[in-house]
């Protein structure tokens, strides 16, 4: 973006919003909106509190497990749907249903099945992330150029070899796009799961802060989560750009 | 040049008069798509060792289908293909394919792409890279071994495809319109290089093209296919001297007459 010939970095728009937030906060219109500067001060409080450290560790633990399982299972499921037409006809509808279903409504059911702890959160993260990964992987597998498959076959490659050496790599841009979306949805999953379980991790913190009207702390925690989701998403996007570079000449 | 036969010559008669031993034989091949689209009808051909034969015809004559059947990538509806006296059931190490759209892996370097045929055959990395390096050099890409396909021009990409096919040391090279996706200048250079390559590599070439000039320029023999349904229309043996000067061929009256004659034969199938 350029204004009067000066290049303005993309982050500049964030500053505008922060100033707006500060102004609204200072007007004292709403209890829910403390000034932005107060939130920044609370940020230090939140980060340094002992409950935050333990909340982060349990949150990262559930997130990593849920996302890891979602990637492994989602990619495998996508491969299955992309390569076996019968499996695709059986599963495609269900995967799409789960993708668009309000999964938050399912969390209480998951809670009954997995208890009031980390396993419920792991399953929630998994449910939020897995379907988009599966569908993107499927799309990638279906779009592998036919001539690359023929090429591998003409040199005597088996089905397995073709899958490992050609399909996985040719579908990599779509797989990574799916994982990036899964990463972001997973953050949603970990927060919603913990909010509903509400006795562990950042969910417990959120509950504490809002029950005690600690709005500065509440917003500070929200900022941290946003920053986390964006950062992880950006990291995957960087990896994606690298792969796209190699896959750029796809014909 | 011998074009003694009428335009509806029976190809079987031709085969009987062959001198060299056939390395590829096509016997009674039919190909029907979707139950009713006849792509190929009763194809009987033999290809002799060490020669370059072009399959020439307008689009829709099934020339690529025939080449892919010989490659083992497609199954004929009826009939059989023999390679070195044995009936084929799929792709085999004695045949290598060069693809129209190059079929290079965009995530792999030139060297790995060129070595990929060997990689799939389980040749150890050191050995296959050595072989690939040799052929990358032979097709004129020395210095580009570590580049990626998208860093190369279309013509250079097809050279990688050619190096890959040469590296597996197959007896028969099947080329599916290999020069059609590159520009005219590169194409001419390619045709000249192909003639030179034949002097170094003792291989049998099957070459699919829709360009009459290209077919006449590079081939020992042209098989003319006619469309709907695809069948052998004529077999033309060429006798064009390919000396030191590749440009001389294009001015050879023999070459020009043959191009003209084939064009007259093919014109009736165009609408």
C-alpha cells in the first residue's frame, strides 16, 4: 500500500485499529472495552502469572497432539479418497458435512466420551482441523497431472512407488494449503474445547477473567491467541511459498 | 524414395519385403473407446531395428493411441503387440517414452529427473547420477544439472525428457509429438539434433508427429494414418541422404517432393 508515494507496511492498518480501540476505551462507553493501553499493561500481568504458564503448556500439548493426529489422519484420508473412487463416494459427503457442521455443538458429546480433561480438547482440535486437511489433500491427489503418472508407469513404477515418489510431491501444494487452514481451525478448536471444558488451559483462564470482570486480562489473552494463530499460519504459508516455487511449473 | 504403392496399400505386403529384423510388431490391433468410438481399426505393422519410423496423420487418427499401446500404457481392445518376439502386457525396460508435455517432476532437479527412470529401476544413486550426467551432457544441457524444470525453456525441458529416456538404455524410444510444445526455431534445432543423436545411439525410434515436414525430415519410413476410424493408409519408405549439412536436406528436391506428395494424400481427410 502506498500513500502520497510513501510505502506503508501492511501492519500499519493494525496501528489505526489500535488507536481507534484506545479512543473507544477512553470514552468509557462499555465496560467490555478497556483502553488498549490498559490491555497492554495487563498483557505483562497475564504472561507473568503462574496459571498462564501451566495454561500454555497444557494448551500447546493438546494443540500439538490434536493437530498432529489431524495431519496424519487427514492426509491419509485425503489420499484414500483421491485414489480409491469407491472410498470417495462413501466418504465425501460425510467429510463435507463435518467440515461445515457447527462442531462446537459436538464438544459436550465429546466431553461425555472423553472426560473433562486434555483428551476432550485433543479430540476437539482434531475434529476442527482434520476435515479441511482431508479435502485439500483429496483435491491435490485428484489434480496430479496424468502425464506424470503415465511417466512413472512407463518406467515400471509400482502403485506404491508412484504414490510416494510422484503423487505425494505433486499434491504437496494442496496438502500444505489444507494444513495451513487446519492449523488456524485447530486454534479455534483448542480454545472452544477448553472454554467448554472450562477447567483447564486457557479456557480456564478465560473463564476466570470474564467471571471476575478482568476485561483487560481477557483481551490480553485474546491478543496472545490471535498472535499465535497468525504466526503458526504464516510459518506454514512460508513453507507453502517454497513448495509453490518448486511446483510453479506444473503442467 | 519409393512410393510405388497406391494410397490404399495393404501394409502386410510391405512387412513381407522387409530386410532388417522387426523389433516391434503390431498385429491386428483394434482400439475402441467407450464402447463405440473406434480409435484404431486392424493395425498391422512391423518396425525394424535401428530405424526411425514416424506415425503421421491428422488429429484424431489415433497415432498417439497406437504409440501408447506399443508403450504398454493402453490396452488394445483386440490384437497384440510383440516386442523382441515377446507379447507385451505392459510397460517394459526395453521401451522408453518421451512425452509431449515433457512430464518432468517440478520439484526435482534436472539431474534427478534425468535419472528418474533408473531410480525407479533401483539403480544405486551414484551409478544412476553418473549415467544421467552423461546423457544430460549428450542432449546439450551440461551445466544445468542442478536447475529445476521451471528455470528452463520449453525446448530445454524436452531435452531433459529425452535424457531420461536415453538413460535407461532401452532399445526402442517412443516419442509422442516431442517437439510440438516448443517454438519453431527450437523445433528445427531439435530435429537436427535428433538426426545426429541417431548416429551416436543405436536405437529404434517410433516418432509420432502431425507435421509432414518433420516426419519427412527425420524418418527412414513414414506410416500414414487416416482418421475415423484410425487405420494405416500408406507406408512410405524414404531415401533422403542425410549428410553433414542438416540444412541441405530442407532444400533437397527429393525432400520437397515427398512433403508435397504426402500433403496431397492427406488433404482429403481434412474438412
